[in-house]
């Protein structure tokens, strides 16, 4: 069965596809994930079963890694475009999974952006622009709460 969501429902639909990643999962949250290229393989573990000895990762961790990587790249692009000297940057994404009033599940995201050598006002401006550029930010905008904390030079 195929269900297509009309492009008009998205806040930012790609005009031209520049890359497509495909990952196949079997076994759901307690299964395995593998990219169709074979370059990525992961054992998946349910969050409730995570512990220091539990192998694998979970979808929230994978989403956090993708979001942090894309946001940091968007931040670098904004820095180049706007001629903002960011210096070394680090983005930490925390993805929280919770229940909704309707009995479903939803996520919330916290992005912590650090650029210790960049003046705070410049960093805040760059982060605001990166949030508009980042494909993950565009994908979740309007349906997932995203909080961004900025740590720059005071």
C-alpha cells in the first residue's frame, strides 16, 4: 500500500533531489537497520531496554545524530555566506520520545549549539539562519517542538 502526502502539506518541499538515502529495517525497534548501499548497519534496541550493556542504538539516537550533523553543516554554510567567523562549532541534539494526549507518540528536540570563539550576537544570528536552512529543521517545523540553546562568546 502506498500513501502519498500532497507536496502542499509540507512547509518546504525539495525542488530538485540532490541525494536520497535508503535504509531497510526489519524487526522494528528491536531489529536491525541496514542502508541499501551496505555502508551502514545497526542493531536497534528499544529505549526501555537501553542500558550500559545493551547493544545497539535506537531511532531517537539516529535522528539526533542526523539532525546535529545537518544543523552543524547548515551553520557552517551560513557562516560562509554571511561572513560570520564562527570558529570551531559543536551541535548536540537531544531527541525526547513521549506520549501524546491521544495515546500516540511524539518527539521533541533540544539543539545545543556551541561556538566558544564566536560573539554571542553573531552566533544567535547564524543559528537563526541555519534553522531556516537545515533540512531537518524544515522537516519538523510546525509539528515538532525544537528548542535551541546557544553558547557563544559573551
